[in-house]
């Protein structure tokens, strides 16, 4: 299955600034879930994740030059896609809750 509109995507990530300082890191922790294609994360970040499959990783670079006009620095995000599933109608209408995967089994992915 691939990341596409109306899928629930579980990701882990590490975000660093241009100085190499780690701003956020949950690579060894619980993934977060988001509903792809509804604008719950930055649209350009969604575009970078579009088409990835479970288990794939991607290095993403964010900067003013790449269209992030409000940024005052450059950011590097390593993203790991743990799980992908189709969203239910209830999730599409009302959003996700809770955001941490309820079927999480560890860094290797979902049960």
C-alpha cells in the first residue's frame, strides 16, 4: 500500500536545523498518525510523502528556496513510514484520535 489521499499514515521522524541540532526525534519511539490529503500536515510535506510505501524512509529538506517562505532556517527531516491503511469514513469526517498508533508493535512496524 502507498501513501495517498484518504489513508492513515504512521510515521516516525527526526528533524534537525542547519546547525545539526535535533529539534524533534521520535525515531526510537511511538509513531504519530496523520490523515493524508486533508491538510493536517504541511501540504508540501504531504507531497514529499506521497507514494511512499510501508517501511520506506525519506530524507526531506525544507528551506525558503523550496517554498517555505516563513522559515528562518533550513531543516532536514528523516521520515520512516511504519504503517499505511485506508481511513474510515468516520476518520475522514472527524479526524484521527488518538494520534499514536493503537496497534503499534515497535520500530519494525505494525502488528
